[in-house]
């Protein structure tokens, strides 16, 4: 074996070793992303449970109040009319149906979707709103939704919803922490060329970070009292890696504006 052959074999061996190292690092990064995604999901779980407790408190009080007058009449040996019982049962059915829909939203959000599918953006906005509405209302935060059309996109709808929830919770936390007067979050959707652009804007005064893109770094918690620093990082990962889109942020005159840009190419 001459010198050139030895050099070639040595180079080939080093190349294979380098490929192995690169593959191992890719696998480690994939495992790390999975751990962070699970961590973000667990954080969302805690937030969802808190929202359900808020959403159920009022219906449970209403259920209790439905039968107090009937119980009082029975205790006083006063006749209870059939129509009165029927009306209470109908109201009970309405309340329990609402409570059941809350559980359905919760269950669907945590369902594992392995294949991309076509879905309507407004439906995911409504799901995100239902899962965060109690917390927003508890903090007197107005949510305004501006949608002139209801575009369809292809992707992982539960993950898309999770991004919306992350961004809504992020805006809510900023509004609450800064004690913003007349707190407000605005969601708007528009189609532009071949893209669907969804914006979430708050009036909390903006993000005082330079460069502002640093907020997407893992474990970055600037300005948040109890943040994990995972939500925005995972949101960017979901939109840009899983849905081939973009997640951008900038400051406006009122506060922070997050922009989700995805393709509107739908299933033919």
C-alpha cells in the first residue's frame, strides 16, 4: 500500500468518524427538543387545569342554585309544578353540555396528532380562546378577534393551538405583571399572496430586549416572574420546523406583536 492510499484510507476513516459524531449530536438535539416540548406541554397542562377550575366554578354555582327554590318548596310542603322541574332540568342540561365541551377542548388539545392535516385557522383561535378565556376574564383582559376570512392551512393543528395559547399566556402575563390599564389583546388574521398571517398584539408596552429575537432562546425569562423560558422557544420550533413557517416579533406603539406566517397551500 503506497502513501497516497494510506492517506486516502485515513481520510475516509476520519470522515466516517465525523459522520458518526454529527449523527450523535443530531440525535442528542432531537432528544433535547423532545424533552423541552414535553416540559412546555406540562406547563400548558397546569395552565389548562387552572382555566378549567375557573370555567367550572360559575356553572357549578348555577347548578346548585337551580334546585334551591325547588328544595325550599319541598321542605315547606309547597306544591312544585311540573313545568318548574322541567325548566330546571333543561337549564341543567345546558350547563352540563357547556362543561362537557370544556373537557372535550382539553382532551383534544392533548391528543397526539402524528400527521399534518388541513384545518381552519379560526377554529384553532376559538379553541385557544376557550382554553384561556377564564384566565383572561379573571384579569379583566379584553380579547378582540379580527378575522375577515377563515383561511385553511396544512399542519399539526394541536401544536398550532399550543402556539396560540403560549402567545396569549405570554401577553396575559405581561399585562398582569405591568398592571396595564384597560388591558387588551388583539388577534387578527389576513391572507397575503400565498401566506396566512396571524398577529397577536397586546398593549403592555413592548419587550425591552435587544436584540428582541433573544426572547426565543431556550430558558430566556426576561421580565417574567414565574416563567420557564420554554414556551416561546417551543412556539418558534413548532412553527418553523414542523410547519415550515415563521414566528416573528416586534414592538408597536402599544406593546408587543407576534406574527405567525404559514403557507395557505391547502389539500386539493
